[in-house]
C-alpha cells in the first residue's frame, strides 16, 4: 500500500535519495554526465531538510510513502517563480509545481498522478486557480502532463551543468480538470 501524505522533516534523507536517483535515471543523455554523476544524496538531503524545516515551504511538499519501501516519490509546489509569457495579461493567481519525481521501479502505477492531485489541492487551498510546471523540452514525461490536460504555454532556455537546455512550461487553468479526467478514466 502506498499513501500520499504531507512530507515531514525526517523525510529529507529519503527525498534526497529519490531526487538523485530520479534525476540520474530521467536526465541521462539530456544533461551533462558530470553533473548527474556529481549529484549527492547528502547535498540533496540537506537541501530538503532546510525546505522541510521552514513551515511556509514545507506545506507544499508531499511524498508517496510505500509501507515496505518508504518514500518512493515526492512533489513540491508553491508560488510561481517564473511565469511563462503564455500567462501574461491574465487576471489569475498562479502557483507552480516545482518538482514531481517517482522512482523508476514505482512509475506507471498512478503515483505521479496522485502526487500531482495533492499538489493541485494545496495550490487551490493557497488561493491559486492556475498551476505551471517547467520541464526539459526533451523529457519524455511531457506526455504524462499532456495526458492530464496540461497546456503548453511557454518556452525558455536555462543553463544546467554549464549547458544551455530548452525548457517548456505546461499550465492547468482549471485545477479541477486533471482530477475530473482521472476520475472519468477510472470509471470507463
């Protein structure tokens, strides 16, 4: 049994491990090898310990907790940091999904969708009516977000590991829509 719950400070080590493992698996060939190999569970765990130690930031962090394996996925959200141009001029309150990662052995089990549901619920509770998520343009998980109704609303170039990479933004203008689609898909 895997449950989605709000993260606690003692989850920082597990989140750091999942963060490194998923980046190394997901971004191999998309980001520089030296950057991925140089990632450290210890540094990531320290980062997540700081985040989870701040009540304002920790309220937007959720984990997928397997009763046997512990934390196997996580996601985080909060106020939008870099709104894409495709949202300019709208009178909306925008939140952002900062991270959403599930260990490769636990993918394709609905955990990403369940974590995204929790993040959208948190953003709605924080008064947001739109959510944005930035990702590498070449990341194949973009199809996951498209399947949940994410609309491509922006592009940018960022520098990661000393290399310029193209990123794209997905947005959900009605945070209820992905939840409804998921419900309908399970009813069919």
